[in-house]
């Protein structure tokens, strides 16, 4: 046998609140944009469920019963809670965030992100911590399984459901130490090819787009070392006569924070006189986080750090 409350729905609570507030079927119907007849049927149902008349005639008006008086504040509170539950999020207060965000990125991206994210977080979101993980070959499973919140870098392997947003497009420059022979005079493809190079590849590859561009001119370079990260390659370049590739802003664009480490090491960035493909940096996340206020804060913070702003 079903209980009196087995068929209840939120609309009954809303109707009860309106009836007790207005103490009139007609005014309650107008408040809820329904007909007086429909509101009368709802009042009859509420009387059966609560086993109380709730509103009784007193001359030309209706007055609440003691049970109705006792229910008035509670009914209003329930309606407020239901409204809050079903109202879209209006954002989040960064100061109230207590989250550790995990980001997968190359070392150079992590080095650019960390100061740009942590300093604002320290001021506006002191409860936020950042964990930066080294790049994996495939980030899709990590995003899907919730092991990382964001992948940031050259996004070239995504699952169908993954959300991807491009942040900035960069070009590659030749990084050399101050006083390197290539820093003097005009840099030609032949001079670039003749220099000793250090390559960056997490897969250990010795060749890349620069080699393809040189090969079109019958040239080849000597790569003496392959390192998994840009920071190690830059440190080696700063200490010797090798060349490494450094991402930098396109002509006419604001400086990129991805070049900050090279400048800090005192490297000179030389324009490469070859048509190399641009490097697009983006961020990827799983759609489960699309509407999450904390994750939206994180994505906005990443945009502010990596997306160039014209002054």
C-alpha cells in the first residue's frame, strides 16, 4: 500500500508556499501563473496529504489553520532550497576554493605557468595548489579517468569527447649563448646547418621539422644530443656552443612567457631563415569539468598566462 507521500513532487511544495503566503486560491494561482480551478484542485490534494484543511473560509477571506501557520516558514525554506538546487551556478569565489589542480605539460610550459598561476592564486585563491606532471605520450586516458585536470601543450592526440581550446601560436627560434659565432652576421641556412645542435624530443627522436626544411635545400645538421625537455636543452646551450630551438612569439605579437627561461639563461634568440611550421599551444579537458566553477577558474587563469594581450 502506498504512503500519502509516495506521489509528492516539488510542485506541491511550491503550491503550499504560495497558498500560505497569499491566503487566497485566486492570488496563489496568479502568483504561479495557473488557473484558480487548478489551484483549488492542488489545495484539495494538499489537504488530503496533510490531513488538515490548511485554509478555511472566514467571511470573504480565508485564514490559515494552526497546522498551516506552523508550516508557513518551513514551506518557504523548502522552496528556496529547491530554487537554489535548480539554479545554474553563478560562478565561484576564488577565495573559497580548496582544490589541488593537476596539469600535464612540457617542462617549458610548466615553467611558464607556475609563476603566472601561483602568484595570482596566492593573492586571490590561497586554497589552490598546483601539481604539474611531465608529458605522457597519450593524455586522453588521464583526462577521461580524472587523473589530470588539464593537458597544456601541442594537443595532437585527443579522444572524441575531449574539449580543446587553442591558446597561442608561436614560432621556433634558434637559441644560442651570448658570444656564439651564429650571433654575429647574417644567419643563413648553411651556417645554421653547420652548427652543432641539441634536440628536444620526449620520444628520443633526432630529427624534426628543421631537418626537413634543411633537406629541401640539400643541407643536414649534426645533432649531438637529444634531451627530453627544453629547459635541459637551454641549460646545455647556455654553457656551450650548441644550438637549441626555442618557442617565441610571432612577429608583431606580445612576448610569450615560454621564452622567459631562455632570456633568464642569457640566450640570444635568432630568426631561422627557413619556413618552419608554427607551434600551437592549447589546453584540453574532459567535458565533466566544463561547468565546474573551480575548473573554469583554472582555465581562465591559464588563458591569462599563456594567451598574449596587446597593450
